[in-house]
C-alpha cells in the first residue's frame, strides 16, 4: 500500500472527487447512488462513467478520503447487494478546504468579471 | 422477464467483456460493482426515456472505458515497477553477468599476443578479440543457416598450445589433414608446390638447418609431441598432416616456435579466429605473459605514447599462400 499523501498534496481536488465527496456528505451511498447524486448536483453536466467513478473511489480509498462501510441491498433498486461508501474525517476536511478554495476563486472571478463588463 | 431486461442483459454482458481491458487487480476489485452500476443506469434510463437513451448511455460509456482503462493500466504498471525496483537492479546485473559469461566463453574472447612469432601481422602487445564461433563445429543445423566456414590454408587461428593447454597461441594454418609439408632453405613446400608467402618475415641472424630445411632429426628443443611427429608422420622427407590435425607456422618464420618444434595442432584445440586488434601496447613479452605491477604502472604512465594507435581496430588478415 503506498503511503497516504498529506492533505495539502491532495488539494485541489478534481471535479469528480469533489462531487463524489459532496455526494457522501450526509449519507453513505453505493456506486450508482453516488453517480445519480453527482448528476443531480451538477444538473446533469457531470455524468460519471463506471470507470471514472470506481477509478476515483480506488484512489480516494488509498488516500483515506472515503472508506467502504458495508455491502447491502438498496431497497429502492432490487435485492442485489451493493458496496456502500462513507466519507472519512479527512475527506470531510478536504471537501471543506476545496469548497473554500472554490468560493475564494468565485469571489475573485465575480469581482474581476463584474469590473470588466461594467 | 421482459424484452427490455433481455436487451439490457446483453449490453451488460458486452460491458463485462470490455472490463477485461482493465488490469486484473482492478477488475477483481471493481468489476462486479461497475457492471452493476452499468446495469442500474441502463435500466433507469430506458425506464425513464426509452431504449434510445439507454443505448446512448452505453455508447458514452465507451469513451469512459477507453480513458479509464488506459489510466488504470498505466497506474498498475507504475505500481508494479515501484514494487519491483529494489530487486530489479540485482536481476539486471545477474542478466548482464550471465550474458557476459556466455559471450566471453562462447562468442568472443580477448587475448594478448605475447610473442613476436606472428610479427608482420600481429605484434607483441596486440590485444585481440577472437571470434570463437568462426571455426567451431556448426552442427547439422548451423551448417545450413550460419555463415560457418571451416579452417582453410592461410587462415590465422588462435588455439591452445598442445604442450600446455593453459596457453593460447596465434599462428597461421599452413597444412590441413593430408597435406605434405617440407622446407627448403626457409621456403615452405606444400604437396610439392613451393609457397610464395608474402606475409612472412625472415630475419634470421644465423642459418639453422632444422628451421630452414625441416623436417630433420629432432633437435634439443623439439618437444615430445614434435618428436612424435618426426617419428611417425614423416615420409620421404615430408611431414604428412594426419586426420584431425593442423600444421601451424608463425609468420615471423625464423623466430617462431611452431609446428616444426612442437608438432601438430589438434583441430579440436582451435579456439577461434582473431578478428580485431582492439588495443596494441608496446611492451616486452614478459609483461604480457604474467601479471606484474610494473606493467600496470608502465601502462598508466605511457598509455598514450606506447599505444600503437595505428594498429587499433585493425583486422588480422587471412591470406592464402600463392
């Protein structure tokens, strides 16, 4: 197992990682649940394919941002067992830091672009 | 089970095949959930907005598949390389050493010419590479596919000195099995024909009947093998080369311990063909016969001045006598 990188090295987060963490902010989800939630968050502009989603999850598990919690069926789909993921404290810290960074960037952008258009 | 689920099942099986593009470790860990996710999505999309959209989703998955399969392959290869790293240098060295041992024992070997017996062509201190395959037994297959050629008259060959196989000699092969050899006043006659040998050098300081009018009765420095040759293989004043043997002479004809003195060279003692002088250094015979510190110091001090630069990378030539 490679050594987990420090949280500074993990920032900024890529959009898929950021949205996956947001999807796990309040509840544990399985892969398809994450995919649906991310699509909802981004109003359909970010559709995670299976490879992208599980590739990200693999790296996020290695970095300690998420953990697997259990395998259970999702009653809203069928009775097949699905693997559920949960955000770790590190994941929470990172998603907050990223949101802050984005908020800062948005503020700067608003100021500059407002000045430009005026 | 309706037609939709059949149709989706087919797509899922197809996707299951595509998963083989991912590295095995990744596939084992995530293959099943990925397939599950693919099926869930197809099902939802076809339920909501029809079969066409589900197909559209399946097609868009292909671009995801290409990108991520490449990415996972690359990361798996990198992880494997990192894992191997501490061992790889050792194995690489082992490989190098094996190849080196193989190459130096079966393909080429380096020798130093310690004496002036081939002077004119090879000088004392010539460091030569010997092609060990050139005169080796090619075997039934190699004979057809490799450029083998058996020893011919006039070839220069490196061989084990028959009286002491720890030493390697380099001489010119004059007689093949069946050839009749004799000397008249320093000139070689083979099978009754006088040889014109432009490559030889005659710098005799004194006449020597044994040397110049060979064969003669043994002299004190004729070795046991030489005596055996004179005893059993001389007929009508000529040496007859027996099967499996070669008659070898130095080009520095008047100053060469060769077949005249120590007899025939067994064919199997031939090591190979000198192909290249890779370094030539001017120093006395003794320095090349045994290792000594003085020689090392000498080379260190005079490397540039005593190296015979014009001989470097020269090729010792075979030459058929006229």
